[in-house]
């Protein structure tokens, strides 16, 4: 598996001097020189050889004058590039980047289309957070893209703020199902190959794009014509279908609870993929989540992870942090959703979950800023738990009515958009009438742990 080489690689700057790397947590990844509005991906994948042949058509608009278009692509080789219908005479790959040089510099506001053919044997990229990206299973493949794994399987502008619609066409071996983001449009078979076409019309960050391939059957978790219910499915190996139905039996109730608390579910449907392999942790993607066969139990640890990944559809997928430093807006909210579900399901009151989390934090190190944890610690459990406690402190101060009105307003006002902590504080001030910055600052931007929020035990 190839190590990440981009950390020390500078980005080509657009002419005019605008910075090309928009996020200090991932230097060398993503650029603000242009914005992609749509990806059209055609993938042909052969499981026996782990061979991927791809075509990516990117519809984009230049944000600044630029003489070079820099894309993220690692471990795969671009073989042909066209720019707005014309063959590109000069393109090159270095480290984890594909650099396309147009005959004439692009102007700010200029729309363009990149058509890139590429191929290779995809592997995860290794970095601070382990291996992320395209990964082989015992009998299939999965993509776990957070935070910088998208470039392991398609050329992209790999930054969470760059959200686009997607059309994904995946051709693979017969008797295997490909599961991607969005809604399945068509499925066809020809000879020993099957093709699956998905449309993800709501804007999506690159790290949330995914392909799951396995010997899956699709099982409905909700009645097909249930009025008012979000259609929910599980893609699962046939021998695990019974365990999946049992393990996910309360997910429709979770969906109703979170819809009541956060507002309407932001996508047309929701699918859980269950792999035949055991996985270390569940994985999140837009409109779907991925569980290992070891995550299907009725015990709280498994059920809380199901709730956590479902909550990310609102917080992380529909509302995506514009910068990785604000990842508590994903993880703190999803962790708090676990506690909401714990109380709703009759497992343990939310106050007890909050108090237990506070005690664990109080017994540990106090050397992290939740609102800016740094790249090495952005997935630290303290970001999750202390972020959730920040929300709990806000809820106790303003009361349930104002708190849940805030969550509805937050999820609705910025639906399918990019968000920041500053925007959340303004939204909270508006909804609650409180000085939210003063309330949240000790939780987010001071190392010392504040006292357990009043009302805790």
C-alpha cells in the first residue's frame, strides 16, 4: 500500500496569487482554483485482478485565472485527457496529483469539462488515519474515503467544501452487486458482466463518494408503500440476511426519532451495506453506511454505531464542514444523536450518557481543542464526546423547545451545503437568544474541561 506523499508537495498556484490549498489539515489536497459541479464516473472493475479501468468526466468552473488544473489522483495512471472536447497535449502526474495544462489559461468564471481516462490497481492510501480509499475485501471491494481516500479511485478536487452531483456507472463481475451513493437508475447484464448506474443528485463531498461491491442481495427494511417513511434497505450477503434484519430492526424507529429531532431526512432513501468481512469500525457515506458482519448485534455498542452513522446523513453529509478543523460539527452531533437514541430506546437516560462521558474525559488528558484539534487528533474520541457535551450544555441552558428548533433550523437552512462553527454560533444565537459563543467557547476552544453541564448527575 502506497504511503501518502502529498503532505510535502506544494500545489501549483493559480495565476494572480490566490492560494491553491484550501485546508491546512490536508496540505496538497484539494484546490480553490476551480469548483467541480458534477462528476460522471464510468468504472469497470475486475475482482480477480483488482483491476480498475475508469473514465471521469468533470464539469467545473474556474474560480481564479489559472494556467494549470491540478487534480488529486493516487496509485492510478491517467492515459488520456480532453479539456472541453479537445485533446490535451500536456498533462503529467507527480506524487498524488494529476496536472493538466490547457493551451490557454482559464479565466475566472470560465466553465470547462475534463474527460479523463485512467487505469490501474487501486489500493488504499496510508496516512495519519490509517488506510483510506479503495480496499479489497475477501470477496468484493469497498471504499472508505474519509478524509482523503477519494483520489485512490477517481481524479477529483478532494476537499469537503467542493460538493457536486454524481452519476456513477459501475461494471463488474456477474453475480456481484455494486452499491453506490444515491438512487439506482438501471441495472443490466451482458455476458459475464453486470452494470449498475446510480444518480446522486444532491451535492456531495468527494470523501463521501463510495462504491461497495459484493455478493449482496437487497432487502427492504421498510414496507415499500409505507406512507411517510423513508425507504430503507440493506445490501447483505444472503447468509447474513436474517441477522441483518434482526440487527437493524429498530433502524426505522431511529429514523423517525431523528426526523423528529433534526427535521426531514435529507435524501430520497437510506441503505446499509453489510460486508461478509468483519470491519474494525462502521463506515459512513452519503445516503448509505457500511457495517461489518460483526456490527449486527442487539447490544448497545452495535446499536449506537447504527444510530451514529444514520445521524451523519444530516450532520456530515447534508451539512458538511467547510474545513476539517470543524469536524466536531459532524462527530459531536452524531455522538449526541447516539445519546438521544439511548433515551428514546429505553437503554439509558441521556443525562446518564452525558455524565459518563464527562467522567471519562475528566479522567483523561486535557490537551485538545475540540474546535481545532489538529489533523493528528481530528478523529480523537474527545472530539466526539466533548462536542456532544457542548451541545448538551447548550440544550440545558436554552431548553428543549429552543434547542430542537435550532437543530431543525440548522439542518434546514444549510441543507446540502458547507458549514462552519461560526455559522452554527450565529444560528444558535438567533434561535435561542443566548450568547452562544460565550457558552460554547470553553467546550470548543479551551483545553481545560468545563464542569458537567447543570442538570447532569
